[in-house]
């Protein structure tokens, strides 16, 4: 079925302006009519602003010059300097995909190609946009947008009867982060019902109904237009559906955004077999992913300027915490703090030598002065100086313990005092797989012993402080892949390590990020004194 003709808000405004001017020039026109025309014109200005303000874009690859009546709008390649903008609808969809972090998108019915182009640009490489329509409609469009071909692998087309395609998705157990439903087709309400009843829209997913108002024709009381009647039926079904919450936007032919609510069982009477307890509603009525959020929390990470510490800074910041990047080298702390600020994360750089008690106290004073307190103490700074045991000097031993154990203890103690006073805190120490086994063939007596001490310190503090609201845990990484171990002289050693790791690879710093967020969040409130080992199974052999 062809799409109805779009009439732009700008065109309506121009016609109303002409009508208003004619009314002012005509003596016999009632004043009431002139006033109504002016109010209508003022209203279109508000609508035009709400629509066009969505149109700015930072896209650097292409832009779209849309003619309202052309499904496949003319697409032109622009330079970065021109900073073009796509149409308002496409930019809105682009933002929705980014905000939802959508990987799986379903489009039911025909779709505006510039809108598709705007979305596919931000879908991750492992994501997919599935187009479900009676026949293919990308052929002509892709010829007009050569840059689209590089994203073609992100598009899956399912042509033929739409109902059959939807049944196939349901049978395969597929679900989608965002579903776009074009109301300007036959029986859209049936497609809506099928999507909702067969859980094609994931929990907390978003369903976008395009052309939902048909330029107001959906509100006509007396109409025989089957298209309009189908849209009215769809609106009635949506409005009476308790599973969703909705908002209508004045974009193009009207856009309804629907979010599936996770729970739609109300009242005291539970359906058969449903137990409405904390498992059902969520602990303190929070979903599990919400319990991993760190919004409003303040964290510091020692050794945050590189490697594991840098990864911890990004992980805690992305989860919502304010992050103090603590490092011995100012440039490294500044660089990571700048990275975080680019992502919109509140951050600060602090220089401190954790082997010096006065530096630790100054570091905490700076954090508290800026953000009021400390909720998360991530004591990660450490050093490793390899040598055979018989040749390990007292200087090497003392220096290793001064940072790895003494400095870590001082950080725990100083942060712990703040946390005990406020009755809440999470302390996360970086230990090592070397606390469990003797890694080989390298010889590192001082390092192994210091990390074993970190585990025992963590266990002791964890039991002493849990009943006062402070949990103390540690993470023991395996051998982490860093630029340092890729030197020529260490290549034989790396090959030996790989033979000892069931996972068949070294750890990446990103392998550790979820663990630090879990230990920092309320989801781990019943865990204390625990050594969370992440080493690809190496300690099992």
C-alpha cells in the first residue's frame, strides 16, 4: 500500500499566513475568525520548532536532502567541514538507537531510507536491523547512497507476508531492543498485538509507531478511508494496553513511543502461580541491573593512570560513579581523567604515592573536599620486581611490600575510617592469582608474598567491618596482556604462560571491569572478605 502524501508543517504555516493576510484585507471577515487564524499560525510555529530542532546532527559521512513525497530521498555525500544534518525523523531514530544501546532492531512495514541510513550508522558491528516488508525496497536506495554499502551487513531483509515473518521470529525465540511499526499499512493493530503477545519486544524495549496520527486524519469521526480506520483501531488498542507507557511526538505523521513495562500486575490478587515477593518485584523494588548502578557514588582508584587501574576508572565511571584517578605520575592521572570527562563522567586527577601516609591522607582530603565523601575505595596500585629468591635484596623486598601491602593497608585504613563513620562503603583491593599459586617460570618471591598478604588483609577487614556497613573484597587477576609483555625477550615466557591457561589466552583489562562494578555496587552487599579470582582457569592446573 503506498504511503499517504505528507504535508510539511512549513507548508501549513505558509497557507495559514496567506489566509490570515487575506482575512485582514477583507473588511467583512469577523474578528473571531482573524483571531483563530492567528492562533493556528502560532501553533504551527511551535510544532515546526519541535520538529526541526531534532534535525541537527554530527554525522560526518552523509546527509539527506528529503523531499516529503519521495520514499527514497536524495542522498548526498558531504565533507566533515560541512557538518550536514539529516531530517528530523531520522535524527530522532538515531538518538533512540544510541540511548537504548540497541543491537537488535525490527522494522515492520515500509521505512524512510534516510531514517534507516541515520540508524545503521550507529548500530554496533555485531548488531542487526531486520526489515520486514511484503517486498524489498532497498535496491534503488542503496544506489543513491554508496556509503550505505559498507553497513549492508547490518541489514537483514525478510520479504513476503509480514505475519509469516513475525511467526518465524517468534518460533526462533528472537526479540528486539526497538521495534518500528508503520501504521500506514493494512491491519497494523494485528502486528502490534503479535509483537506484544509473543514477546518480540524485549523487557524495557521500545516500540515506535510511525504515521500514528496521519496528519490528524486519525481523529476524524466520520471517515470511510480504510487506512484511517486501521490507524484509529491501532490507537485504540495501544491506549487500552496496560503493558506499555506511551508518549506522542509531533514528528512527520505522528510518532508514538511505547515502552514495555516490566510489570503490569496490580492489586492484591495475584494470578495463579505468581508469587509477588522481592524476587518478583525486585529487592527494594529495584531490577537487578538497577542494583548494579553507582549513580551518586564517589570512587577513587589508585594506580588509575594505566592498565587495570585505567580500566577500573572507566568501568566505575560508566556505571555512574564520580571518579578520582589517583596515580604517582601526574600526566597519566590527567590523561585518564580527561578520557572520563569526554564521556561525560565527573572525574578528577590526584597525584599520590601510596607508600607515603601523608600522600594518602592528602588524596582523601582532596576527594572529600570536592565531592563530600568516599563510597568506593579501589586500592589497585602495585609493583613487581622479579628476582630469584636467593638473590632478592632487602631493598627489593621492602619496596615491594611498601607499595603492595603497606600502602594498600594505609589506604584501607584511611578510607575505612570515612566509611565506618558514614555506615557504608565498598573497599576493593587488587590482589593476584599469585596469592593462590606460584606462577612460573618467572621468579617473584616478594610479589607473590605481598599479594598473599593482600588476600589475608582483605579477609580480616571484611569480617571486622561488615556489621558496620563496610564490605572489603579483592580481585585476583591472572596474567594481564599489557604492552610490556610483548617485548622480544618475553615472547618465550608468554608462550609458556599460554600453555598453563585453560582459556588459551591472557587476560584483558576489560575482563576485569564487570567484577569491580559488581563489588562496588549494592548487588554484592552480602559478600565480604572474598577473593574473586579471574584468571582463565590457570590456578586450577
